[in-house]
C-alpha cells in the first residue's frame, strides 16, 4: 500500500470528524477544527493535482511514514514520488474515523478503502491508519503516519 494515500486519508479524517472539537480547550475548539479541516482539504487536493508545493506545507520536516510492508519514508521521498508520477492517487472511501485533539496535537484512527498506483502497480483494499499532526507556526503538519492492511476473513 502506498503511503501517500494513507497520509491523505489521515488529513481528511482530521478535517471531517466534528466530535474532535470536544477535546480541545474551551473557546478554541471551532477555530482549531476549522483550521484542521482547511489543511485536510488542501492536502487532499495537493495529492490529486500532484501539487508538491502545497503538500510541502503540510508535511513536517521530520515526517516519517511507516507502511504495511515494513518500509518507511520521509518528507523528501514522499514529495519526490508524487512529483515524478511514481505515485498516483485514485480514490479514498472512509469507513471509520476517530480523531482526538490534544492542544496543538491531533491523533487520528482511520479505516478507509483506497485505490492508488505506485510504481506501475495498482492497489485497492481496506487499510487502518494512525496519524499524528501538530500545530506549528500557525499551520497543521503531519509528523507521523502508520498504516496496516486489513486482511479479509
């Protein structure tokens, strides 16, 4: 499973789950959820449009992704794969989403059905992802993502 789509799943999940604002400090919840939502929409569009400049804003410099095959990637590799066309996002269908905000940090647990292509190989299936974002310099950035493939019974 390609890591970029799962990162996008995480970002959009953070953006769309409205109950997360209940865990934020009083008086800041709506603004925080709105900011995360905007980051999620921008990130999703960046993957779909191969907009590396926008995606650079939403991946922290220390970003690390951990994938079902045991491999890891950093920000530089993630951006390179998108820009070169090695990775192509096709679609995402969210099945379960749970996000909790802790001040300037968000943790998301996601189950999604994804379709994508990486290095000429198409992948489709259900994946569980845990993602961590931080609010830094006024914008949300993803610092870590871990993804596991859901095996059918």
